[in-house]
């Protein structure tokens, strides 16, 4: 059956890379030696794939994979960066401007946009919101974070390692988590909103003077 390369003049497949039957390679892709693309996988334009594995039926768009593994049916990109040791499970969604490093992402988990996940294990069926940061480095050493199955991590949350977020827990948007979270817990940690109806006039338009 073989695989299909659209615009072969713009695609580089190194010797030592393997491409499965039914895979489709769109223009402007580089697939380096030691990489494998599974059956029926689709590489949309503008990917760099080095020493990485892309599972059957997975789709990757305009992303960089170096030393990473992508499971069957997963979707990656556009503009994702999967660094050394990133392992993405089956049917995951890794969206735009997501960076993964030295981490395992369980199947059916979604990390849709603008997040950094480093030195972590994320379970199955989790949702990692926009702007979430796994804070893995304290200036001296790197530590790991574990997020167990079925967790929801709200937008702009910070998970400060070492840390475990227990199964089925919900971390509210804007929360910084510094202590372990028991299973099925709701966590919120943010400053209380304050309202002053007079100060707006002082600040609005001040840069226009």
C-alpha cells in the first residue's frame, strides 16, 4: 500500500526513518533518522520530527518533536514543542503553543493551548487549561509533579513541584498550588477581588496625556 508524500520536493525523510502504510506527509516536513511514523498517521505542513515516534492515526501540524512519542489517534499542534522524554498517550490533544518536556501524558487528556508541562506525570482523562505552568525548577534543582486521573486544572494555574494532585480533583483558574491535593478535592488560591468605583477615572487614559 505504501504512504503518500505531497510535494516531495519540499519533504526530507532521512535514511533510517520509517513511514507506515497509509500515512500522508504534507509539504515542508522533515523526518529525521530514528523516527517512525505509524500507519495512517498524517503530518500536516511544517513539522520537524527527530528521533521521535508518531503512532497510528495520529495527526501532527506545524510542530517540533525531538525525542518524543505520540500515541495512536493523538492530535498535536499547531506550534507545539515536544522535547526529549515527552510521551503522549492515545487520543490526547496537545494544542497550539504547548511545550512538553520529560513528561508522560495519559490517554484522552487534553492540553489545548499555551501551557508548559515539564518533569511530570499526568493521568488519563484530564484537562489542563490555557496558561497552566508546571513549575519544575526552584533555581537549584528540578522536581516532579503528578496529576492523577480525571483532574481539571483551570487556566493560569501554577503547579509548584514537588507536588501530587489527587484523582478527580479540580484546581480553580488562577490558583497557585504548593501542597499536595487529596483525591476529589476542590482547590482555589487567589487574592480576593476588590472593587473601587472611583479609581478608574484616575487611571483610564493616563497614557494619552
